[in-house]
C-alpha cells in the first residue's frame, strides 16, 4: 500500500481524539487530580470522596458509606481566560454549577444545574441528575452521570463513557471535568472481593459524535498540509487550486459530509452495552471488560476514482485517467456515503502497589475503526508507574497503539510531577508540571504544561502555561479562578 493511503490510515481514525492528537491537544484532554486522588490507586483515599467522584468501591466499603450519606447544597464558580485569543477565540470562559445531594441509607439522589459563557448553550441546564440505590449485594445507579472504566488517568483507551469538558479539563470535580451523560449502571457483589458491572448508555450524538472534528482535521488541516509542496511550488496550484480548495472545495466537502451524516437525535437503538468483572484484594485489583458501542466517528466512503487519482499523483504518475473516469460518471458527488456502525472492544486491566510505587496497566483490542472506504482494527497497551516521596509525586503514563490494517504504530507518554504544597500564612501554594511526548508515523511532538496554584480557603488561583514544540499556534497562558460556596 502506498504512502498516501498509509498516512491517511493513520490520520483518519478515531484515534485523533485520544491518541493521534498532537501533544498540545492531548494536554487539553488530561484529567488533573490532587495528590489525595492519586493515592486512590493505592486504595488510601477517603471512601466518601471516592463515591462522590464515581469511583466504584467493593461492597463492604459501600455499606460503610451508606450510613455516612449527607445532604448538601454547593455552588462552584469558575472563570478562565487565555492569552491566545486567536486560537481560543471564545475565551474568557465562565462556568457556574449548583449541585445538591439528598438521601438515606438505601438511596440517594444527586443533581446539578449549570450556566456557562463562551461555550455552546445547553439544551437543558441540567448538568447531572442521577439516583443511587444501595442494596445488600447490589448498587444501582441511573441517570445523567459520570462513570469510570479502567485504571489509567490520562491516556486510557477504554475509559470512553464520558467525554472531557476541554475548557475545564483540570477541574477537581468530576462532574465539571467530564460531561455527564445518560446511562444506567448495575454493580453486583457476589463476594467482598468480586464486582460485576453492567452498563447501558444511549448514544448521544451531541457529545459522542466526533464527525465535525474528524472532517475538519482531514479537510482543513491534513489535505492542505499533505499537498503543501504542490500548492507552494506549482504556479497552477498556488494561483488556482489553492484558493479554489480553500474557498470552494473545502466548504463544499464539509457541507456534503454534514448533510449525509446519521441522525443527531438520542438513539436508544444505538446504545452502548458494557460488562466489567473486577477482582480486588490487598495486593491490588484485576478486571476484564467488554463493550459493544456505536462508533463516535462514521465511515466516510469517497468516490474510488478520486481516491485512485490521489494515489497515482502520490506515486508521481498522471492522475488524468482517473479524473477523466470521475468526470465521465453520472454522479459527481465525491462523498458517496457517511455510515454509522457498531464496534466491539475487549480488554483487561490491573493495578498493584509495592512500597512507594504503584503500577497500573490496560490492554485492549477494538475490532473496527473507520479508514478510507474500509475498516481496520487497533490494539492498545497502556502502562503507568507512580512514585510518591515525602515532597514530590511522580506519575509516568504511556500508551502504545497498533493499527493492524497498515501495520502502523503510535506512542504517547506523559510525565506528571507534583510538588508538596507550601504554606504562607493563610495561603497555600503548589507547583506541578506535565511533560508530554508523542510519536505518530513521522510526526513527533513535545509539550509542557506547567502550573502554579495559590489556594485560600475554598478559592484557587491557577496560572498555567500550554507550550507545544510542534504546534506553536496553540501556545497560551491561562489564568483560572475557582471558588466553592
């Protein structure tokens, strides 16, 4: 298979939104956790905090929490501004969430309403709304909520039930950091060590459809970059084809794909079905998962004559015969169809600790990813090592991905360093940094994300930088203020 198809196979897959993004975009997807949350991997975090953040617990721990359920009303106000107004055109962002919780020993209802500025206006102001039921050996949770699968924090290929709210990717509250979606979850505890979970999640095309991002990357970034040499050096390409593509072809293709995409309504028949079996003991935990999901990115079928013309041009041959066949056909629509499909994903995961080190891992296989006019499959392996010293917390996460159709690989690694907070009178401050390195085919990128947080009571001031070697257009300084009442 020639180079052009190999490159498209890499760039035109759903991995764009989690593994094949440049490192600066990956930074916008990380889930920043406090040191106490990190220590949950060592099973030392407070149980009530874990339950509030939708981290599943063994049944004996759930029983203890049942008697400690509290009613509360809380308001969270966040404001964030970016210095790079060109890329972050909607900055400043503002978000306010009022959430409440009420329950007793056997049930609990949690809900929250929100408002926002600089972001798409919500259809309904309901951020989350779900009910918990605690039985003797069962935990049922139904509603608009957040749920986690697997053990990796940042680069997981299996934790896909809830997308990230990018503008507030580093918020410590999970119902702000991630977008709650409608689903149902049933946890059954046959023994104190064993948990079996079942998931049902209706497909929500508003938050789980990445067609717009996918086509925007392909049409407005990949294709122009791929033919940049032709655009710049060839007089015809520079004077005629380049402006024609920018002003006419690109908008037409975007509109054509948009008009053919599957319906955006909430599709119950396209629901995701999942099963997770998890075993936990004093040494750690191991789990098996299986999900049958509706794909977040459709299969886009392109006219084969146009595809052949691109291939012959890439090989230095004349594309005229294939273009002639395309023009001679009765149907000149370059996009033949935009098709939704289901895929299956299975995996295993586990974590353990030894002294001051934690080890986590995920191995997963997905049978279908959309390529050009056909499908491929991917295998992913994620590993993480955590280390805690008296003054510094270190965490290294890596994700390796193999695209079997074209025998291509991608690798992403992220090193998180978090220093112990320092107190000054009524204030407390701490510094942390994330270093991200990505390798995809011939592309390499390194990004850093340093931040300093100053805390006073329940108000935080965060000064943060996003710096990418490969994509300097997204470099920015961020200032965030967060208060909880």
